[in-house]
């Protein structure tokens, strides 16, 4: 068994292989030099904690040694030869009987920017470099008002910096939470003193060696000591070129996370699979999904003849300004019913399509949201969700 990508999905896959009783050879290959570590803190505590933080590794090396996992770190896979069932590494080849692709995603860059002080955020090395620059900064421009950009903005505000978010769309987060709730989420920025400029893009990032200004498409020039580009991530699939594995914005898998190439599976941010629960393809970039897919892929890879469809209700959380946003399910084409007031410290929104509840979004209701996840998983009727929401709401 070979797993390529030594982060959340990769680690959870090798753990699940062993839990399921597989006791043969197992290799985990990772491009980064670090042991598998947790990414969510990188845009949160890692940036705003007073003390320089340690790398948030999940476990130490002895954990993997105890599992009998051969760990190849700092070793990117450069190709995949499916004819000979071999992963191509720099200068060597690693044979597999079963391969799990868990190479995640990488941050998208602003093209044509050649000054220092401009950051993307995906790895712990990115976060370390960003933290160092924030230490000396006064004004920060965040390009992109998505979740990671918003978390970075909140961390920079906590440090007392002046922060402007530039968002090209008329409002941020629409794809994630829908039109109606996008404003409710982004209103948190105004409350905590972050300026949000929507419907305008970045024309140029200027500076003499180091960033000094961000020039917007409407001609405005924003002074900046640090720029953070948070315009999304792309699945890391370049190494699969020519391998015969189908890639279309991610590694295309069936309901069981199998790619169709014998013995080859995918899990985590890189996987685009058919989620039967919603009858469509999805590629999720959420911590919980990566972890759950890892368990499912290990089970299916060990028992291909009894492979089960992986059904999952998307779930993510995001922390801004000490507030917790959580979303379960989907928001596509749904009507929204709001419980509470979007200017208050807590609210809950339910998403409805016909007679079904398809999603729920909450602010500061951490223990409650998973109940809605369970309802969506069992395709509960709308009235069950409203009943639950009324109960939840009556006790907050
Ligand atoms: P990744 O974590 O991307 O790991 C893929 C690994 O594969 C990397 O280590 C990479 O170096 C390695 N790799 C790539 N190419 C190769 C190759 N050719 N050979 C070998 N190795 C390779 N989710 C939430 O739900 N809530 C949050 O609050 C949240 N916050 C986040 C904050 C940040 C800053 C980031 C970046 C992500 C956040 N996420 C959050 C998303 C969550 O962290 C991801 O969904 C999760 O990390 C996905 O795990 P993965 O293992 O699939 O991919």
C-alpha cells in the first residue's frame, strides 16, 4: 500500500489501513519535510498568538513508526506509471498494489507579482513567513474575502493592524453560504474594523523590492506593508499528467473513491467524487471531509469487492474575531430561513429545497450544528429541521 500526500488525508488513511487489520508494507510519501500537521490553526492561532507557535503536528514520528509506516518526507512524487503500478519519485520508483492519492491542494497565486511581502497561505512555512512579516507591519491588504482571507484579516486585526479586504465579486462567500447569508457573514468584518471593498479587482502590486501599494481596478491605491492573497486553492494533480488517472479540477472518482484505474484511489482535498447523498460530484476543501474520506478509502481499498459508496454531508467551520461560523450541507439554489438577528452574537440559518433541509449555517452555536448534519444525512423533511431549530433556539 502506498499513500502519496503526508497531511491529514494521508495520515488518516494509513491509520485506517492499520485499524482495519492490514499488516503488510505501508509507505507514506510527502513532499513537505514536516511530519503531518494541522492546517486550520495556520490562519488563526498561528498568526495571532503572542508566542511564536510550534508546528501543529498531529502526532510525533514514533506514532508512525509504531504503525509500521515507512515515511518518506521531503520526497515529492513526480509521476505515476499505472502500466507498471509504480509511483515515480525523484530518481527512484516505488511499486504499489494499492495507491491512495492524497496530495491535497495548493494556494492560487496572483500572477505577475514580483515584490516581497506578498504571501499565500497553505503550508506551515507560508504561515511562518507571513507571521514574521506581520510582526513588522502596520497595514495589511488581503486579496479575496473567502474563509482563509477572512481569518487572516481577523488575526491581523487582533494584532492591531489596519486591514482592508479586496474582493472581486459583488459580495464574498456566495458559493459557500449563498447570496442571503453572505452579507451576514461579511458584516463581521465591519464590526471588528476591517474594511471590505467588493466588486473591485487588483490591477497591480507595486513596490521597490518590497510591497508598498496595491492598485485596484478602479484606480484606488491602497498602501500596504503586507499583502495576503487568499483567492482559493487548486488540487495538486500536476504529477499525474499522462498517468491515465482522470483529472478534472481534482482526481475524478466514483462513489467509492476509486479512480477507475485498477488499485488507485483518492481522498481529501484532491478528490472529486460522486456524493450519492446529493446526487452530484463534489470536491470539498474541508478538514472533516478529508478525514472521513480517508477512513472510507482505506476500507474500500482493502475490500474492493465490497466497496461502499461514501456519502457525506459537507461540514466546515471558520473562526473570525473570536466568533465561530459553521456550515453543514449545501446552499445551492436553496431558500433560507433565519433564526435570530444577523447583528446579534448568535444566529442560525436553515437552507431549504422543496420539502428537504439541505444546509444549516450558524454563528456561535458550536454544539448544535452537528444535529442538523445528522438530519441532512438522513434526508429529513423540512419540518423536522424547523422543529429542531426551534428547540435549539429556545435554549440559547
Ligand atoms: P493537504 O492538507 O493539502 O495535504 C496534501 C499534502 O500532500 C501536502 O502536505 C502536500 O505537500 C503533499 N503533496 C502534494 N503534492 C505531492 C506530491 N507530488 N508528492 C508527495 N506529496 C505531495 N478546513 C475546515 O474545515 N475548517 C477550517 O477552519 C480550515 N482552516 C484552514 C486553514 C488553512 C490555512 C488551510 C490551508 C486549510 C484550512 N482548512 C480548514 C482546510 C483543511 O485544512 C483541508 O481540508 C485539509 O488540510 C485537507 O487535507 P488533505 O490531506 O486532503 O490535503
